[in-house]
């Protein structure tokens, strides 16, 4: 069922690996400190905060989520766990994860069974009435409209979050929806992907990469003489040509030894490495463009920055 549908962009690497490196730190990160004390504080501050919207169960309704996603619910579409029809006002909690900074800092990576995904956007949905969890009636679907920066690639499919949400660098595990299920689909509407789903849970428009050629390499961090603690480091590889990234440290990534990160699960395509660290209680970060190559060491210089500037820099990549 996990059919890989997208053909990768053919990457022609011209010149040496050193020529593929481009350091964007000086132009994207300002030399301004944020005193955070911990990586947990950074991620909690920068994470998406869900919003709650009330709609009439009888008439249905539409509204925008936290990041520009438009959610549409049909009339008379809700039921209780016992199958009883729902009337009156319903509270729908939503959160959108369209930007990569929102995915990263909310801990929701596009990963399925330890394999990277190409993402069209992720959404959290939950409906309640009087504290009671609600569901969509059989035959009814809500429509989640995900705006895209560019024309989305063909072959995007509906994924659901598998199991409990894990607030780690890897986040949830995404599971491809059953093809034989009438419960959901992805429809292309110009520059928008519409997810039609009967499940009020975390969902995603994704597809698997096709035969990625993973490289083994290292990333060295320096901070101009400041001492870097290996336990206070996080790093990611953000794909340049589509919406996707891979945590290079932690649950799905490698280890950090003497501020050197060992990486073996990023393919040889154009990416930007983003490294984040807490040094003496202050936020530092660095960004480096590269096409990973086996056996190469890449050096990222960390500098003081703010959470807001870091998010802006990530979303500009």
C-alpha cells in the first residue's frame, strides 16, 4: 500500500561538493539574542497554537484555521460515539502546519515509518460538544483546503497520524490512508490541495520520495569560540525544491559528539541545513545550503538570533 508515486527531480551536480555550499546566515539571521534557557522553551514558544471555532451542526459551516487552511463542514454531518445525530453548536479545534517552521517547532515532521515524505501540509482536527468527542456521520466528509506556494506535484495522497501524538523532534508517524476506503481523498484545485476526509484527526497530503540516494556525512558546528553543549543542539535538513525536511538529531537523526553531527539519512539533493543551539541560555542558529555528498564535512557557524527571525529565515528557504 505504501506505493511511492513521485519521481524525484533529476539532480545534476556540477563541480565539487564545496561549490554546492552556500551560507545564508549573514543575510537571514540578525545578531540579536533571545534569552530562552532551553530548546524546549524555543520550541514551545514557536509552536502553532490551536484555535477553537464554534459552528452550527445543523447548518455546517466553513472557517480558516491557524495558517490559511480553509475548513468546510457539511450540514448535519456530526454524530456522537454511539451514532446519535448532533444538533446545536459544535466546537472544532484546528491547527495548520503548512510552513516548515510550523512543522519543525510544533514537532510534526513529514515522516512515515522512518521514511521522509513530500508534504502538501498537515492539519489537526478535533470536534466536541459539551466535552464529548464527535465524529463524522457515515457518508459525510469535511473538506480541508491546503493552499500551496507552487503548483503541487501530482500523486499526493491522504495520510493520517498513526497512534498517539509524540511531541518530539519526529512528531507523529504518518500512515497512508487505505486505498479501498471511502473515507478520504486528495483533490487538486489549482494551487490548492483539498483533503476530503471523514476522520476528525491529524491528516496530511503527502507522498513518498522515489528511491532517495541517502548520503553519509558530518556537520560541524562552531559558534565563534563560544562553548557548544552537545545536549543543547538540534538540526534539520530542509529540502529546497519541495515541502519536506528531516531531523538530523534525535529520534530519527544521528548523534552529536564534540559538536559534530553524524548524518546518514539525507539524500543527495539540494537542501539547507538549519542548526539550533542554546549557548549560555541564549538562542543561536545557523543556516547552510548544500547538496549532501558521501564523506563530506559541512561547517555551520552559529550566531545569536531571535525566535521570530529564525522562523522567518526558515520559511524563506
